[in-house]
């Protein structure tokens, strides 16, 4: 059995509270890897090499959602974690916020009680394939409720969630007494795509247009506030349908935080988090294998007219060490 040690408090904070720092997709992929490392000290797929400033060999393991760098001491049975990075995708999240942030609905907003993005995608698939009632969704997601109304209530948690982020709407059908869910254009694009990354990108775009998530991202990036349960609760109180207490409120906070974690990781958004000893943490983001697109920094700075002008004699001398 190997023991984990950490290069610095930042790495320790992340691995000590994965729920606060990592979205569900990262945890589902990362936890089995850490368990294998803990048991045997090595894992398939890790690349061995050198790291400046680190004695001995280090290993780098890149998954679909994360990349870790670590060293293994087989004599003392210790694994030292040096780096943890989340793998993101290119999406211009700043434009999404600028375009939609001030277009919030005047009516109260329904806060989803579902934090798993894949359940949103599965719900859209089911509606597309004809499971388009609340009861049908409840059955499809394995509701064990005995009463039909309770099964339908479980299904409506999912149906209302995809409606709220613009993937579906309510409608009616002949020969059916209950309402049905009808996909919007974006919902149909998700359902009809066979590419998982395309589906996730479309879902990220939909969630970036969801006002509570926009508010949280605005506060944790531009306003420099920390992502905490208290901040999420404050946003929910401002926009939601009433003040649900108890377990319902806790589920809303947990679900919204999970969705924010996923969106920020997927889109590479550097949200501000609270670490040990009050240190503010930004989890490093690296990008997938696709080429970096042009124009990501549009509007961030202005290139001066004399950018290509020759350097002055003083600067040239400084560069030449004179």
C-alpha cells in the first residue's frame, strides 16, 4: 500500500476536497487511477521522464479529463503528487457571458436538482426517442416510487431541468392527458449527434446561457469572489422559485456547484476557489489535442502602431549585454 504526499499546499487542497474542486467526470476517471496507484504504485499509460528541479524520474499520466504528474519511491512506498491539471476545450465563454448575462428572465427560475451533465444528455436522448412524459422519464431513470405521481415527480425533475436551460419545452399530444416534452433546436442537435464531445459542447453552451450559472461565473471570475456554498445559496435566493428548505435546498446548491465545476473545467474558465489557509486557488487548465483557435483574446489588448518598429539603441545594447 502506497501513501500519497504532496508537493505544495495547493495540490494537497485539491486532492483533499475533490468534491469542491473536481466535477463528476473528473472524479469518475481520476478515482480509479488513484486507487490503483495507492495499491501498486504504478498505472498503465503513464509516461516516465524528468522534471526540472525534481530529483529522479517522474511520471505523467493524461486521461480524458485530467493530467497528473507524480514521482514514486518504491523503497518508502510513497507517491509524491506534483501537478494536477484539468483538460478543457476551446469555447469562448467570455462572449457567452457578455451576450446573455443581462437577458435574465423576469420570472423566478427553476434550479435543477441534478448535477450530473450526462443525465441532461440522457434525458434529451429519451425525449427524442419518444419517452417524453414525466412518468416515462421517471421510469426510465429507475424511480422506485410506488405511487404514479411520485414517479412522475422524479421524471419532472429531469424534464424541467432541460426546459430551464433551453433544450426542451412543454407541449401537448393527441390522445394524451398529460403534457409532453418537446425538444428545441439545440436539444435535437444534442440528441442527433453521435459525437460525445459535440454533445457536451452543446450542453456547455446551453448552461452558459443559464442565468444562475452566469451569475456565479461572473462573481468568481470578474468580481473575484470565491466559489463557496454561501455564494451559490445567495444566487439561488435571488433568482429561484421561492425559498425551499431542507434537503431540496441542499440538492439545489450541490447540483448547481457540480454544474459550475463541470462547465468551468470543460470550457477552461478560471473560477476562484478557496484553499487551505485562505490561499486562493485556480486549478490549471490544459487543452485537448485540437488546434488552438484564433481570436480567443480578442478585445483583451491593443497592438500599438509601432509594434514592428526597430528597437532603440539603449534596448539593443541591453539585449547584447553592453
